[in-house]
C-alpha cells in the first residue's frame, strides 16, 4: 500500500470512511467489524470517523 504524509503522520494512500457504517441502512455490527478488519489486513492505516455520524440529531455520537 502506498503511503502519504499528513503533517508528521504517515498514513495509507487509501482510507476507510466510517460514515456508511453509521447511517440508515448501515450493515450490522459484525459486518462493520469484518469490513474494518479487511481494511486493516489490506494495509489501510487511515480510518475516517467523526462524532457527527449519527442517525438522528438527538442521538449521541457512536462512531
């Protein structure tokens, strides 16, 4: 996997976005975990998450 440097941190050129695992129609927890493991096994070191990923405005963050 190719890498890029962001500031002083080197990360994989390809990242995994967490939002699809957090919105309506998302995969179940087991599939989400399997997806993360597959990404890590493929050399991904950049996982994009945000506490703004949630189903409804009143919901607490979960990603």
